[in-house]
C-alpha cells in the first residue's frame, strides 16, 4: 500500500487526530469564555481558530500579538447580529444569487462519470459552463464523454478520490491551470451504506462518514479561499438525498450522514450569507443512474457489465423495462436551476412533501407547553439560537413564482 494513498479509514482517523491536535493547542478558556466577544465578525471568529488566511479573505484584520482574537475590519453591512456569534446583521432579504449567469463559468462535479453526477455535469455543459468531471472508474468515464455535445465549452476529466484531502488541492490546481478559476463545486460523491446504525461496523461508519460528510468540508476548506480571492462569485452544492430530510428507510448509517450533509450546507448558508458564495443542498428521490436511457441508445459501460453476468441475471435486467425514476439530466437541470436562483433546498420530487410535513409536525408538536413563565434571563442567554434568519428569508425567496424549475 502506497504511503501517499493510505486506506480511507486510516486517512479519516489521521485527519481526526490532526484536527484534535490542532484544537488542543487552543486556549479553550479564552475561546469559550469572555476572550471572544459575541460581536466578533465571521472572519474574526475563524481567525481566532488559526485560519488567518481565510479571515483575511473575509476582510478581517490580523489579531495583535497576545490578544484574545482579531479585530474584524468593517465591511459593508458588517456588524453583530443581536445575541448571535457575530456573522453580521440580519439581512432583510435572501442572499442574491452569486452565479446568476453560468455561461463561461467553471464547474467541478465529483463522481460525475455516471448517475446523478453525470446528469449535473451534462446540464452544466448545456448551460454553457466549462465542466470538470471528477471520476474514479476510467471505463465509466469512456461511456460518459460521448454524451457531451461536440461544441461544448470544455470538459476536463480529473481522477479524484474525494476522501483524499491532498487530492482536493491537486484537483483545484489542475482546474486553475486549465481554466484559470473555479466557480461551482458540486459535492455529488456518495456511498450507499444501507446498514442499520445499530449493526454497522467501524469500517462501514468510517467509509460512509468519509465520503458523505468529510469530503464536503474538504472541498470547502480548499475551494472557498480560491472563490473568495477571485471575487467572481462562487457556489457549493451538495447532493444529499430525501433521506437527509425524511429518514424513512431502515438505513441508519446512510440517513445520519445525509442529515449531517444537509446541516453542513445550512450552516454554511448562515456563515457565508454576507459573501458572494452561495450554498444549496440537493435532496432528490429516485433518479435513474443510466444517462443513456432517454436517448434509447445502449450504455457501453452497462453493456460490458451485463455481458459479464450469468444468463439468468441478463434476462432479469432485460425484462425489467424502463426505469420509472427521474432522468438524470432532468435532475441535473433542476440542480442548475437551484444554483442560478441560489436556492438553499433543491427538491425535485414533490411526492415526498406529505412525509416531510409529518416529520416537521412531529417536531413541532413535541415542543412542551409553557407551564410556567419562562425566565427572561434564560431567553436572553439563548437569544443567539432562538431564531435563524435564513429560513424566513428562504420562505420569502421561494414564494416568488418562476416559469420553470428545469432550465438554468
């Protein structure tokens, strides 16, 4: 086994140890106590954690030697939110779309040689974007490339394991060398560990967390400073699943990692709302993985796989008929529509709404009744987490009618 590419589980554990060692070097009393003012800006808070480069990109001044934290440089509209941890004042409206015009911009889509990822990459290409395809299987890639129109703006395949943190930097370096800038990152890679949370092994958990969650913040850590630096607008989309909003299947590992992915994109919306970096999470239902299905042509990769199977399995798949699932290109077009509108939640299958409503109602009715006056001091202490402005702003944003949810 190469030392440069250790097993995924070992890489994940090494990353956790490294993060823990870094955290241990912080003065926790200073960070958690009165050393950091609640009014510190986002850049200031991040700089206090040692992310000075990120903080400078956010517009924060470096901290004086020996100080509890940096003094944030004023930005337009900057200032503490009431009772919050200082990500600026509450905006009146939803964040404007940073990538309203996609033509000529550059998109990277992980796991894009097949399935939903390829559908998103094709939709991005049809919208006039230069597309970078993250892939791991060369045979799948060979079948994917003919689906792009000959006059496309550019298609660049990049071999990439999303669990390899150094690999994210190599990917970005290749994109910058080839296209100059990167504007859209679609974290599409996922692993369907359909195992009960009570039964899964350590290895199954490590693999699922590494692909479905850790890879997302790997992308943010590497690509966000680049987007902030070039200043042309950027966007992160994560392909989660309806399982990230409605845990209706007996697959606790998959469900929990997808819920975590949704939460990360919501947290990033809060943190990046004052920048020109948008965020969204795509939660689809059933999507056909065969990008050739709508064309009526044979998928060369699938044909080779079927040829390797016993005759009884070939007959079984041949007799199944067309898939009732959504076409992957349609799914991709819905994602791109969400990007140009900067939708926080990109949902494509309306049949899941009743089930989601039941879950949200179950949470609401579980709130206890007010049995005694709530202490004002407690409310004051909790003010920063009693309300999250991204939700009412998203509600108002989504009430604006649009002609289509398909085209970018």
